[in-house]
C-alpha cells in the first residue's frame, strides 16, 4: 500500500499535467462519490424514507465543497507543522536537560504539569465550544481560524503529555496513558462542534433573509403561527422542521405543538408572493379592526347624544 502511494506521488511530482490527464475520470468520480455520500447521510438523518428525494444534480457541488474544506484543513495543519519544526540542536539539548532534571528527580512535578495542562486544555476547548455554538461559523476564515486554534492547542497538549510519558518513572506510566486517552474527549467534542458549525453555515447562511419567504409560505398554507428550522436542502427540495404554536388567553404563555417535517419546493425560497399575501391580509384585518373601533365610537357618541336629549326633555 505504501509503495503504491509512493509511486502515485512520484508520478504526480514528475508530470502533474500528464497525471491529471490520465486519471481525469477518477478525479471526476471522487467529488461525485463524496457529494452522494454527504446527501445520503443528510437525508437518512431525517428519515430513510427521505432518500427518495435524492438529487443527482446536487452531488457534484457538495463533493467539491467537501474537497475544498478538506484541502483547507490539510493546508492549515501542514502550515502549523512547518512552523513547529525546530532545527537548533542546542535548544533541543537544553530542553532535554531541563526535562530530564524535572521529570526524573522530582517525580510529582510531571503529574502536576499534566493535571494543570488538562485543566487549561479543557477550559480552552470549552470556551471554544461556546464560541462555536454562540457565534456560529459564518465564513471560511472563521473555519480556518477555529481549526488552527484547535490544532495549536491540541499539538501543545499532546506534546507535553508525550514528554511527560517519556520522562516519568514507571509507576506513573499507566496514569499518563489513561490521561492521554481522556484528553482526546474535549478534542472530539470540538471537532464535532466544528462540523455542526460548518453544517449550519452551509445549509443556510444567516445573512440570507429568504427564510421569511419560507415562513410566510408555511403560515399561509396552514393558516397558523409556526416556527421553522431548515434541516436540509438541495437544489430541488427544502426539508423543514415545523412547530405550530398558539398564544394562550392570558397572552403571556405560548402553547407549542409537536414539530413535524414538511418538504417544500426549492423555488419557495425565492417566491415573495406568500409574504405579500400575508401582509395584505394583515393590513385588511387591521383596517377591519380600525373600522369596527370607529363604528363603536360613533355608536357611543350617538348614545350619549340621545341620553342628553332625553335628559333635557325631562
């Protein structure tokens, strides 16, 4: 396997244009497969029955996006690894001497460093999670910076843990190996948050105001108040999580009904007619209310005049 990969690498380096020309069909298949897999996962997360709404024309854009994001992550990682390279042998020897003195002569010191490191690492990762969930990832720049931050913190953490493992005495070896396993948990949560943040950014960017068109369409078709959330969309369909709600009589609490999925056409996101219809209906209702209020006021005035005339006649 390694020899095969090395051969491919040599061929690409020797003549990239020829390599791409000879493997063009394979290069085209890769984004198609990735995009198809992405769509299958997204649809099956909602329901396996939704796989019938699979869009062939969406798989290439999705696949290209996955490849672009993967390349960005690899470039950020390789760039950081390049920065971390140390070629000064004297500095390496000095660091080795320092570690040897502290990790071998003062046994508890290694454990203190590990515990302190894990506390810092978990705190930073937790703040990272909060930032991702609170502010979301709105651009590729945000994605790159978050990935770079996570890689930097993780690299430092694992490097120190590894040094502690090398220099610690045998009675601490087992504890350090357990800690090395535990320290991956915050990293996995951060990676998951990154995926969720990117997923939300890609599904429906916050900058778009077309969400109102969808909300108006659903409210107009159901004639009720709704809260909607886009779960997934392709170039043909939009998959919505729709929650109906109604205000109680005291107007302080809201009664929510169980959410349900609704599938609408993608063209709905560009259609403003539903919002125009709702606005006209709201204006009609407001005008009707004003007219009734005016009529009631006129009746009240007539009644007062009539009472005054009756009183004066007496």
